């Protein structure tokens, strides 16, 4: 099976599973899944977030998702429990489609690591 085919199948499995768990089976968008990773990484699951906090959650998720690729490195947790990352290497300029593929690949890897999908 080609890498692209495997990624597509795993992505579809991930979207289906998350959508049934969090969105009444309405297919979740990429941004919503990234947001969920941010909430998971923060560990404050049962609270409401303000708009700026939601953006920070997306940033946390992107840093965590791209950490294995060498772009970010975990630095510390602040006094409120929010993780902070440092940039190790600037992301190369990517077209929108390339960004999407990178994030899908990173999300699939993350959820495989968490044993949420197989």
C-alpha cells in the first residue's frame, strides 16, 4: 500500500472516529481536530475557552504535532499549566495543499501514538 493511500485511509478513520465522538457524526474539519489536540495537550478538558485561548490552543497543538518533525521543542509549562515550545527550525514555505497534507500526516501520527486509531 502506498504511503499516500495509507495516510488517506488512516485520516478517514480518524475523522470518522472523532466525528462520531465529538460532532454527532458531522465530519470534523482539520482545524477542529487541531483544536481538540490543543485541548488534550493542555489537559483542561472540562472548561470553556475564550477566543484568544482557542487560538493559543491551536498554537499548542501545531507545536506538539510538528515537534517530531524537528520544527518545535517543548520548553516548559507556565504557572497556569499551559505548555510552551521553542522554534528549532523555521517551517519551509508550503502551499496550502502541502500544509494540509503535513498536518494530516502529523495528526495521524499523533493519534497512532496515542493508540486512538490503529
